[in-house]
C-alpha cells in the first residue's frame, strides 16, 4: 500500500516539475543562455469588404516566416458579428490578442477597458505620414488604442455603359444630379431600379444615411450633445432617401441589402449606381467570375449637394488593436506593426488602399487600372466625415437604424421619424 | 439532482439576481448597482421590447400551427404503404439535419427580391405580376416569411414524433372501425388523433419552447428588420447584453421570456393531467 502511495506521489511530483518547466516563458539552454519560447497569438478579422480573407492569411504567413517564434491563429467573422464577438470575448476575460476595430468603436472599447493604450509605442514621425482620418480609427481622448490599417470610404460606383446608353456624358456631380440621372436611366428602360444601396437594419443603413448627412452639410449633435440631425442636413438626407424610393429610382431590395448584396446587384447589371467601399472596384471591374460588368465600372467620390458640400465622404476606416487580456502584447504589437507597414499595405492594395500618404505620391506603386479609384480616394480622404464618437455608439446607432427604416417603409414621415429618434436618443442617454 | 441544480438552477437564480442590478457585461469596468425592479419596469414601458414580445408570440403561434399541421399530414402520408417509402422518409428528414445558418442563407436567396427563386416561380405561374421584396415589407408579412423558412426546416421533428405515435396504434382497430362503416374523418378524429395525442403534446411543448426563444434564424435572415418588425425577445436580450453591454437589463428580458415559456408549459401540464394522458 505504502509502495503504491509513494509511487503515486512520485509521479505527481514529476508531473508538477515537468509542468513548471514547460510553463516557463524561457528556458535555460545547455550553454546557459535564455532561449525565447514560441508564442501563439490569436487574431480576429472580418471576412467581407477590404482585404480578403486570403490576403490576410498571406500577410500573416509572411509575418510568421519572418518571425518563426510567433504563430498566429486567425479567425474571420462577418462585419455584422465583429463587435459582438469582441465584446463576448472581453466579457469572458480571455480571447483574442489582436482585434480589428471599426472607427466607431474606440470610445466604447477604451472606456470598457477592452483595448490597450499603445500611445507610447507609436513614433511621432509615423503620425504625419498617415492620413489623419485613419488615426480617428484608434484615437480616443488623445490616446491611441491601436494602429490604423484600412483607410476606406464609400465611393459612388457607376456603370459607364448604362450612362452612355442613356446619353449621359459625365457621372453625377451633385446628389440631385444622381437622382436626375437615375430617373433618365429608369425612364429609358435601361434598368428598372438604377440605384442600389445598403439599407439593411444594421450599421449599413445608418452609414448610408451618414454619407448623405455629410453631403447635405448636416450635423448630429451640438456642442452640448443635443441632437441636430432632425433638422437641416440630417432631415434633407432622409427626405432624399425616402423620395428616391417613391420615385422608383432606388431598388426596394436596398432595405435588406448589405455591401456584398450591392456588389451582386451592381455586378449583375441590375443597377447603374451603387455606394460602396473600395473593395467593390476591383471585384466588379476585373473579376469576371463575380461580375458581368467587367471594364464598365466608373468610380467617383460620393457627391454632396453641390452648394455647401462638393464631396460626401464618410470615414469607414478600421484599425488593429491589442486587447487588455493579451498575455503577449509585445508580439501582438510586432504583428500589427507588420500588417500596417507601408510595404505590406502597398503589396496588398487591390481591395483596400494604403493609409500612407507616400503611396499616393508615387504612381509607379499603383496596381494597373487602379488610377480612377486612387484619384477618387485622394479627393475623398481629404474630406472624411466621422460618425459621432460616442461611448454608447451602438445604442445610438440602433435607435437611428430603427427610425430610418420606419421612414423608408413609409410608416413615419422623415421629420416624425427623426424627431422620434432624437427623443429616444435623449431618453436613453438620461436612463443609463 | 446536484447536476441539474448546477447546470440549470444556478444560472437561473443568478439571472434573476442580476436582473435586479444595473450590471455591466464587462465586470471590471464598473460595479453593479442595485436597482430593484427598475429593469422590469423599463421592459414593460418600452414599446420596442413589448413589440418584441408580440413578435415572439406571433412567431410561436404561427410556427406551432404550421409545424403541427404539416407534421401530422406528412406523418400520415409516410405511414401508408407505398413503393420507396423508406427513401421518402429519409428525404423528409433531411431539412431537419441542416444547420440553421445554412437554412437561413438558403431562404434569403430564395426570397431575394432581385434574383430569388420564389419571385421567378410565382411570376412564371402568373400568381404575382411583379417581383416582391419578401423580407422588406412592413407589418407581420416579413415575420411570416421567416416562419415559413423555419417551418420548412423544423416540421420533420413533428413528423418523426407523430409517425412513431401512429405506429403504436394497432391495425386491428382500423380494421374494426372499417367494418363498422366509419368514414375517414371519424376514423381520424376518434382513432388516429387520440392515438397520437401523447406524441403531439411532446411536439407542442418542444415547438413552443423553440418558438418563444427564437433568435438565430431571425438574426441571420433579417437582422431584426425591417424597422424592427422581426425583433423577438431573445433578439432584445442579445442586443442588450452584447450590443449595449447592459447585463442587468438583458437578464430582466430573459426572466420575462422564461416566465412566458413557464406559463405555456404549466398550461400544457395542466392539460395533460386533466386529459389523463400518459406518454
């Protein structure tokens, strides 16, 4: 009995000692020098728009080749699931080391303690070399919670052949031009619904609304946080959306569409215009497996009202942050520095444009056929309009989404819908 | 008993306890604050959430009715002797084996207003003149379309249960009533239905619980739209917890949801006892 007992405790002791030696971050080599142990990071990305899943996998493989002691486990989710996935992981107290964050989340993620403040790690020389709109992706109260990665905005894409058939010589310069040209195309029977939008009840509908608010020179709040969007440019934007549905120029399918649906409708010759992200240009214009309009795609900055605003450009940038729960923040920083470097961004500039100003100064770096997109990007990036930077952004956006759709479904007038939204936004702010 | 208390009792009591606090989802940001029944009052005066309660009950009632109707009819058909019966039985069960996410994507394509198969079929049959936006209409029509998609996937469960019940009915009884001259309706009403009633009640309880906690298919097909017309109680629980990070409020919504399920289940239990039905 005693023999068995001793044997049991000897095995247990051996297991504990072995466990301790494996759990250590470094180990003594035979020469007495400390050797670095392999580190495994986990990173969360999205699988739609911008860099493709394959692009991210390739970038990561190249990083791992250069840094053999750092391994990365990648996970991809749709944009619509990204926020909640990050929150669920944070709530569990563990999860990812590196996360992709949208420009609207730094306030929330910083106040919730999800992201690590890496202000000290960012060289000042880098800040001026990157477009300022990109930094908004990771900035909250003058602190940096990550490094920007994707610099993006919604462009106006148009089908050149359809415009030509309609006798239209140039793409729209104002939002009214857009509506007028769409009516001409519809009346000539070229396509039943000339404009496709992403108006699904999600961030999509609010984002498309923000583009138009920017276009009509509107604002969301005054300096005291009181809603302004239910008058002026905010009201004009929603009236414009509702009218375009009534006129039959906007596709009613927009009400359940997201960016990928826009791409499919536009790419199958069922729309003459679409507002979408950078990634649509190369897919619709060059990829015949996904598009019937190869070589016919034009791109311009989204126009404004032409009176106060010439270009309506919403900031849809995204950045990479390191979570508070990461046990390997140094390695995580090294990884995001690699992904956001100018050389990597330039190499993968097909579906997402670099945030580095130098890229735009040297046309020799631009991929073939990318010039119209880059021209539109340069004009748009100079005018990026931010969605409200609120710690409770998700609540605000959710309220807006509901009332925008009520107006689009004719359940409420645009004015009543925005007044009701403003009232609920104020109530929610007071409640919690 | 200890296992049940651990995996059901503790989370349930913890949820009730949390529902009395203004508690954040991420615990280290701030401390939970006692608010008593404030979260419940907020739920009952919140028109959006009450709309969610209505949508959930509508989904459940329509879904239960369609599931039972289709399940019973299919089971009766599959109980007949015909060539290839085993193959057809396997085929009928297939939708049930599909993951909900696949079913949701499949039906989003079928309902697509621009290139969906449903529009193409109905226009070719001259049932509708123009393509319709099946998931973009106001009122309850979008929820109805979601229920149809959900029913297609889930009614085979009812079929299996009822088919098992049908096979328990002795054939001699059918032969006896046939000799007595009973017609089809009388046979169904007096022999078949009482024979499958235990199976039907099991199906009813399962489908009620499924319906009242529905989330996944709604989230995947409509994201709660248009204009929140398909948001259910579970959708609001999810939104409060993971969108707004208000765990206390989400817990209160959950408690309300469980209470509604509880009311239905008590009703079924009483019904079962009064009828003296045993499985």
